[in-house]
C-alpha cells in the first residue's frame, strides 16, 4: 500500500458515541471511496468483529481500532490503537477499567445541570446511549439539543460541558503508559489522536511526545477532521522530529454532527511513513 491511499482510521459507532452501526459505517466508508478503514470506538472494542465482517462484505481493507482516554498534565488526551488483537484479554481488561468511572461522572454532570434548572439530564442522555458503560458528554449534548436548550451540540459544549461550566466534571482516565502498554502488548500500534486539539504549550506538547515515544508509542494523526491545513504541516514535522508514523482519520461520529465526512480528508503530506506500511501484516 502506498502513501496515496484513502485510509480513514478514526471513526465512531453506536458502540461508543457515534450514531451509526458498524455495518452502516462500513457501507458509508465504501460509498465515499475509503480503501482502508478502522472503527475506533472510545475505550471499547466490542464492535471490532462486526466492523471487520462488514468491511469484508463491502470489499474494503480493515484494521482493528480503539480510542483510549488518558489524563496527561491534567488534560484528557486520546490515544488511538490500531492493528491489535481484538480478543486480547489484557487490552479488554484495561478498557473495562477505564470505562468504570463513566456512570458516576455522568450522575455528577446531571446534578450540575439540575442546579441551573436542567432536570432529568442523566435519564435524557441515556436515551441516546448505545452502550450504557460509555455514557459521555456527547450523549448529554444530544439530549440538550432535543430538549430545546441549545440549537446544536457545539452550543451545548460551549455553554454547559466545558471546564468552568455547570455540567463539566473531570474524569481521571488511564495513564499514557497504561494505554500505550495495553495496545502494544496486544500487537498493535499506539497513535496520538488529533494533537492540535489539546491546547498544550510547546513545552507540554514536547513532553507528551517524548513520554509517548518512551513508552513505545509509534504514530501520530497528522491529517484528521479537527486539524487545519497548517496543522497538517505542523504535525507532519512532529512526526519527522520524533520518528513517528503518520495516520489519517476523519473522527466521524454522525451524519448530523460531524464536520468531516468519512473518507473526505486530503492525503497525507509527502515524506512521511504511513501507519499502514508498518501494519501491513495486520490488515484484513
């Protein structure tokens, strides 16, 4: 496989906080010209066998995937895992442990919203949850839009669900070492997801990539739905600086909410090693 490949290695299904099934995503990927696909549900790999089967039905290549939430320097950072064994017990146990605090966090979020007059948010959010273990801010946002509190999910996050707002509750996720270790020992590759989103200073970001590489991390998302064209260039340079492979993924969640459609990103910049070159033996 070459660098010029329509690979979409970051998206979400109803198994976490997307709105489409793995089967519907595979069909959508195919219709948009995706040649290599990965489903990367948050802290969950329960949809992997369905996704691989659906990709085979659609005639597209597939890599196993997940997106693990970690805490680094007080912020939530996401680490994508690609090409691992989806039946690996250590990985499955690690993901179960990091999912464990979501219900308690969601109840606290609901309490915070109730204090500003938004009642029943927990039960309301549950209506949008495919997997109750993975209730998240996104599900609360969908409830608040349906309830007419805000016009769209972006407004919900801005007014209610970010730090300093009534529905924000921090969560202590896995460590960077945990996440990279779970992925690596399951035979996969750890990738820093959408690095521009975290708002780190230059020194903090350097610390993230240094520690990530030190734990065995091997990739970074260069071209992704939340990066600008300038950030493609920035993180192509980061990939070169740290000797990391480059990944590409839309971070697609829903036809109604996502800014970037599956399979519509530009190709990776030149001079990089695509993650799929290093995972060729893991592609099915």
